[in-house]
C-alpha cells in the first residue's frame, strides 16, 4: 500500500506455483488483495467511480435535480436509478471499491507496523563488504597518527550528533536515520482508516433539522417543532437539548450594481435571542458564522418575505390571519406563496399568490420585481374555491395548491382579474366571500440545526493525515556506514550511504558526515 | 477609483502577456539553438541537471537566449504581480474570489514557482512550457472569464477564502510544473525507446529518470498542498453550509484529483508502473485539475457556483 514498503516485506517474496489447497488459495487471494498493484488499481477505480456522481444529480446533495431528471426523461431515470447512479456514493459498487481498498490498506499496514516495530528495536545492519558499490561513496586517506579505534569512536559520535542510530561492527560503524518516515507514513494510513471508522460508527448519532423562523416568532428545540428532520439510527430525541431561538430581526444588505443592474447581496444578518437553561442572550447569525447552541450548530440557509395576510368573512370576523411564507423564485425575491382557508367562509378557499418586493408593471401588463428590498411591496392572488383536499387526512404540502378539484374565481381565465394588494390594502374577495388584507411584511429565515458528532474525530484524523503526510514525504530514511581501512600505505576513511527512497540529498549528507569526521580529526590534532 | 484600479490591472495583465510572449519566443529560440549545437558540447550537460553532487551544477550553461528569456520571464512576472495586486486593491480583498481572479493568481504562482525553482535546479528548459502555458491560460481566462470587480457575496465572506483558495492555486502551480516535466519525460523516454540516436534537442535535456524524479518532487509538494486544500475546504464547508462533506460536484472533483495523485505516488513505488505510466498518471491528475476549473465550475451545477460568469 505504500511507496516505502521495505524491500524485504513479506508480500515481495516469490510466489510458489505448486497446488495451493483451500488455505493456500485464501492466502493467495489475501496476498493479491494487499499487494501494492491491487491497491493502486483500486485507487484508480475509486477516482473513476466517483465521476458519475458529478454528472448526474445526487439525492444526497440535489434531491430536486433528481426529481427534475425523473420528469424530463423517465426511461433513462429508471435505468440510471437501477444502477444506483443517483446515490453514487452510497451505491453498492462505490462502497465495494472503497471497502476493498481499505481492507487492502489494513492488510498492508498491519504487517508493516509489525515490521517497523521490529526495526525500531533492532540495530542498523552490518557494514557491507564492498562499500564502493553504493551510490554515494567517499574515500579519504588519513594520517596514520591515530588508532583505528579512536577514529571509529569519533565517527560514531559524529553520526549520533546528526541524528543517526549507530552500531559498531569491528572497524566500522553503521548508522541509520529517518525511522520517523515510516512512523509518519503509518500514522497517515491509520488516520485514513480512522476517518472511515468514525464515519461508520459515529454517523449513527447525527441529526439535522430545518425550520423556518419568521421575525418575532420563537422556535423551541423539540422534534415536533422542526419542519423537516433527519436522524441517524442511534439518535435519541433526548439528544435534543432544550433551548429556544427567537428571530428578533433579519437585515439583508444589498448593493446595486450599476453595470449589470443586479442587486448584489453583501450581508445577511439575523439577530436572534437564544434562551438556554443558563439564561438568555442576543446573537447574530450570518452565512459564514453559525451559532453554537446546546451542543448543536445553527446555520443560516435562506431568507425571504412572509406577508401577513388576514381574511375576514362578510360579517367582518377574522377567519385567517397569518404571516404566510413566500418562497423566493429569483434574485429580486419575486416569491410564491399559498393561502388555504378551509373553514369560516361560505366555501373552502385557496389562494395562489405572487409577492413582489419592488414591483413594476412590465409592458405586457405583468408585474415583476426589480429589487430584493421592499420598496414597493405588492401581493397578487389567484383565488380558487372548492375542495382543498385537507379533509381526507392526507398530508399536503403547505407550499402548493392542488387546483384540480377547484374552481378559479379570480385571475387566470376566470371573469375576475387577480387581486392586487399593496401593503396595508384590503380588497373584497369575488362572490361576496369576504375580504383579504395585506397587513404587514415580516421577513423570515430558514435555518438548519444539526449536530454532527463525527466532526471531532474526523478533524483529529485529518490533522494526523496532513502531519503524517508531510513528515513521511520529506523525511529520508538513510543508512550510512563509516569504515577505517588499514592498508600498507596508511589509514583510509570510507563513508557510504544507502537510502530506502528518493534521496536527492544523499551525496550532500555523506560529504557532510565525512567533513565532520575530518574536522573532528583536525581539532584533535590542533588541540 | 475602483474602476480605475481594475483598468490598470487589466492593462497590467495585457502587458504581462506581451512580455510572456517575448519570454516564450526566447525560450523557444534557445531550445532550437540547442538542437543546432554540435552534440559533443551537450553530452556533459545532460547528466548534471539532477545531480547536486557535482559542484558545477550549472554546467548546462545558460545560452544567451535563455538568459534573455529568463530576464523577460522575471519582468513579466513583476508586471503580472502588479496587475494581481491592483486587482486586489480594486476589490479591497484578496484577488482570488472568482474564476478570472483565480486564473490570474494561479498563473502568477506558476511563474513564481518556476522562477523560484531555478534557484534550486536548472529547469530553464521548462521555460518554453511554462511561459507558453501561462500565456495561453492568461489569455483564455481574460477573454472568457473576465468580470468586473464586485463585492463578495455573503457565502464567500470568510477568511477560509484566503486560505483554501490560495493553497489550491499554489498546489495548481506545483502540479503544473510537475506535469511539464512529465511531458518532457514521456517524449524523452519515447525517443530513448525508439533506439537510434537522440535528437540533439532531447540530448540537451536530462534523462527520463532525472526528469521523473524532479517531477515527483514537485508533484509531492503539490499533493501535500492539495490535501490541505481539501481539508481546509471541508472546514469552510462546515462553517458555510453546515456539513464538511456533501459530495458537491466540486468536492467530488477535488477528491478525484487527490485520489489520482495518491495513485501517482503509489505508482512510483510499484514495479511496472514507474516511468511512463506514473508520468501519464501525473498528467491525468493535472488534466482533472484543469477540468475541475474550466469545466466543472462553468457547466456543472453545484454549491461552488461562484465563478461570477
């Protein structure tokens, strides 16, 4: 699994050909799986397998895109869905690749760890007979003034001084350095396994919920208060710590770009009163600035307008009064909203509304919003009567109106034009049903509240990954031998090195060690 | 004021491109004169480029044209730097917040890493590749991706913009140089394989093994930076979107690039994969990086739609 696997590692032993038997086959398969070549192929497969998930919308990140895909091309959708292409990263084939890769990885790093622990305990290997065969080899003749033993002792001190672990072998000394490289490399790979394990184990405790919060309203943290909620298998509602959030104010800041004519958002700031067991405090929530409350994090996801709509029956009694959340459809916050009045009027009434914060009338007579701020806020309603479909107990989307069983009485092809209301205005509903008023214009924000306990372990392992990577790629594992040769003509000092990996600085290191030994020699002579 | 600074910046970009063109021409002339020189003069040079042991590591002596080209490269880089700084001043922020600016900064870093690496090794033979690539990239980016200076949208208002994007462009610079060496390596090893005598041009370059080991060192630095990019991106995503990983298209491609270069590093240690195959992997990795920038940003829908186009 690793570039630096020692050359004497088990997997590099020659494979035997004779009949294998069951355990032999298992061992053979294991060897194959944990071999470097397999790991490499699996890595490349993983990169390849990740591509489709970027070409096809994913349920996890773009559920609406998947729905659109289904509408646009149902046949292709069926085919791709049967291949799990809309869930690429949890699909059987993607999972198979990364699980095999991790098995291969574990099968590689466990024996390597064992091997490395042994290496850490054993001394540097004996000095080879023919040092001159090594790539960096230096030979320097010394004056015969000093005993062999003293020179070797000095060489050993020099090696130790520059961080080598040493061992004397007769008239030579062996040194090895850079054990940290393999240590760091193992740390890197174990940290990868650590990330996978923490994802596998801790993800079960995750939860995340979304909620729309209108100015002036309060959210309390319990399961029933969320608009939508997803949870891991081991989540317990007790994990929801009691707290409450009140949206006091939401202020967006825009800048008008004179060249493009578009409004550019500069800042979205929500002032929120947080009530916890300990007390109350005011906090500002921004896009890149989540709130940490009661072990959970609160994120600002979106915002819009929630016009306060009040409907009265012909007697003037209020039958509906609510800030209605309108969902933004474009940059200038032209928004879409639905009002459903099941009770209190002569008939069930449904209204489909458009909201324009800065309304202008186009040449076609249609309205449009030209700026996301409420400079001239207008709500328009198409009105329907009939069955809202709320009585059968089937859950209905509050943001859409099923008009199949309803009759349109205002807007569209009906005889009345759509209701157009400015802020503070009130109009009669057709057929003497009552009145509708646009009374106030609070804003709303949508927030995501969640707790992801995988964050901490993943963060720790990621830090280990970077650290392990840097150390393992830039530390060099190198052996150096120094030998004193006595020949008839005098004493010669021999220095040579062998590195286990790419070592551009090998020659320099050998020269440096030689110089240090010679310098120590000079110092001795001059003192 | 802002518009004036942005205009000066753009003038700077065009001027830098003009000087890069000169550098490219001189580097090309240099390569062709090497090809014309008698082979004997060059045989010594081919060995030393990758070897620190030889005290005269500059024995691959710079020709007149090469020295002029490198001087041009430095001038172009300074003008490029000024243009980038002006762009930053015009925006009142770091100059890497949209595709045009990312291109501007990434190419600046490619030149910077190239010029810096000349202090480390004689890589001047890469000059034609680097100046050509930077010139082409700057031209494409300016023509296709230029946008006026606009304030940062709230989603980008984070110091992680400074860290994450800068490290990503630095990683891009190292990968770019590495892939330049990989291209030279592949040509060289193809020439070697074909038997016959080396064309003089190739003979003046280091051998395939040296090119590969130089490329490896650049890729490895790029890989560490890319790992950091990925992690810093995850941290930022957690702040901005509430999750550190969500398989957004850009996250997917960052991951793919990471895995390809991880594969490259392992390939270098696998028998049968060193050499040409590893070089191809490096090139595929850099190709994926370019794809991630030029295609994914523009044509794929995702959360990273900050290209400003």
